[in-house]
């Protein structure tokens, strides 16, 4: 085999290796995007200041925190109970998406306060398919997901009700923008809240 043929074979092999490496890298990145890491979430704890909080954990380190503030004791005559949901996350991450589902054993009415800050992306806020719960979904938070996200809701409680239970289901999509080893993470948890009327 003369020198020019050897050069041709070597260059061809190098080209094949480069193409194969690029395809493997592309497939690996696609697999990471399709199959996100599932993050751990601690149990909710109830603080003296009225907040429920749970930590989102990655390798036993706190990556984000879910906070919920509500009124456990509802004054007589009050029908709209304010509920604040706040998601803080560590630097080097973005809150990519957020889904909340409010549900109860009976039909639950929930209102969303005017969204503060800008620019807010398009969000879904509607009844669930079974008609008993309410869904809030922001599939892509964009710039809003780079900082703490806070939402304010009003949960309706009939004046005749002395107590009410409802659940909030959380699904957070967290994107790595720093030095963490995951690219996209998903955190899921649920909080049960008990409301009671104040004694007359």
C-alpha cells in the first residue's frame, strides 16, 4: 500500500470515529433530556409562623424548598382563604416548570390572584378532567424560573362548613445551569391541609 492510500485510509478512519463520537454524544444528550432525574423530597414540616415547608434534595443536599402558607383557623363568615405557594431554588438551577393540582373529596373552588412580576409565560389554570380539582400548570417558566416563584390563591370554604380538607400536588421541573451532575430533575410531592372554623 503506497503512502497516498495509507493517508486516505487513515483520514477515512478518523472521519468515521468523529462521526460516531458525535452521534453517541447526541444520543446521550437526548437520553438525558428524555429521561430526567427524579429528585427526593423531604416530608413537609409545619413551622410556628404558619408555613409548611419541604426540601427538594439532590445527593442529600438541599436543592430547592417548597413553602405553603395558609390559615389553619378560619374566622366565622370568611369564605375565601388565602394560600401562598413559594418555590425557592439554589443558585445554579432554574425552576423550568411547575404544576400544582388542588383537590378534595368534594368539588373544590380555587381562584388565582393576579400574577406578580414579569414576564409571565402562558399558564393553564382550569378544572381537572374529573371536575373536582383545579390545575395550575406553567410548562416553561422562562425568566420567571430563574428566581423564587411565588403564587397566591384563594380557596373557597362555605360558611356552613366547620372543617375542610384539601390536597396540593406539586410537580417541579428543575434544570441544572451550574455544576450539578444532572441536567433535568423532577420533584413530586403532596401536602394535605386541614382548615377549621374558629369557635364562636
